[in-house]
C-alpha cells in the first residue's frame, strides 16, 4: 500500500522495492491511496525523481511491464477529480477488497 505522492521520495522507494520483489520472482500489486493516486495520474509521475534511483515514471512503467498490478482507491481518485481516463493505461480503479483477497490468500504487505 502506498500513501505518499509526488512530493515524497517514498514513492520512488516503494516502486524500487516493488520492482526488486518482481525481480526476485514475487507477484506484486500496489494499492494506491490518498496522495499516492497522483503517482499514476497522466503526467504526475514525471514530476518526481530521487537520484540515484531511476525516475519515478520509469519505475512505474517497469513495474507494470513486468507484471506488477496497480490498483487505485476509487474515493481517493474521485476526491481529486480523477476518472479512469485521467490515469495511465493499465491502472485499475477498485476498492480495497481486491487487496484483502490477496492478503487472505497469504500475501505479505508493505506500506509506504
């Protein structure tokens, strides 16, 4: 679960760790809530780069292209005036029940 937005280095750290998990053979999903929704708003991810990490846009693109799933909290998107078309392709707007289903099946969790 990610809560930090484009103004926090933790957004880049979260996606760097998520990519590392995929490299390790794990299946990874990111549930974005609160300000983290801005990370996948079209153009939002271009606003953050925390050297020496890769730019946030590259981290997210890499994450999704390697099978990572990005879920966005519907009320969090609505509060910001975002619809699905405002988000980058492949992002799924869905409630927390999808995350809870994974946890019930034994998924580990991290929060940023």
